[in-house]
């Protein structure tokens, strides 16, 4: 059959609007703008929007914000909840200044900056009166008090496929940090003694 989309042969000429309308019920129902429900919104009528400005008032920048290299300037309104700081902030600034948002490197650096920010936050917590407690904050204790094992045995839970690696991912960085601190402490004490 010549003209079928699954064959390499050239399809027949495109049918006219009248032919399509005769063959397909309802075809072209939205060709006339009067028949389209969204047509009033498609017309350019600045007076109908109620906007009293050509360009919205710009939010004040309290520190140099990251912006994508695709954009000429920041959007008029932007978030200010987490100013970039430390190594994670430097990574975020580098991702925005160097790579387009269409590049995987941009997003991979931003995800890495999130991990670095989490580590920085854990380290900052040690300087406070209430440092992070990985045992209580991860919910590990509820595994023993809330029937964690019984909810897993004999059931087809999806999360069971990665349960074996969860303790390594959660406790691993803490154990590694403890080992590093222990070795540093030994070096310092042996250098003094």
C-alpha cells in the first residue's frame, strides 16, 4: 500500500481541509476563531488584563544572585530563602555561570552542591548546643518500636530491593567522619608526644 506511514515510500499529497472535514467527523472545528473557547485570551488587549505596568517592579537583590546564562537578567521576583554560602554556594555559582540549563553538567553540579550543603550543615551543627543526631533523626529507632521488621516480612514492598544499602548510605558518612577524626586525633597526639 503506497502512502502508509510505515513504509518508506512517499505519502500521497496532503488532503484539503474540505476532504478532511468530509472524512473525519469534527475535523477543523477550531479553525474559526469564533468557535474557540480560548480565543478571547489569545487576542492582544493590554487594557483587558488589569495590569497597571509594562514591566513589573523588580525585587531588590540583597546579594548577587545566580542566574542562567540563557537569561539577560533575573526574573522580577525570585526566592531568597537560602543564600549561597560556603563550598556549596561556590559550586552553585559555578554551575550557573558556566553551563546552560540544557546541559547535564549544570544539573549534576547543582545536585552535588546539595549534597555538599547537607555535609556543611551537619558540620555546622557540631558548633551548636544541639548537634545532629543521626540515630534519632533518621527514624531508625522506630524500626524496633513500630513493627519495622513485621511490616517487611512476607510482603511485596517495593522498597525492599534497596533496603540492604540504606544503612550504608545513612551511617557510612558518619562512620567515615568518625574514622577520619580518630586518625587526625592520633596524629595530633603523636606529634605532641
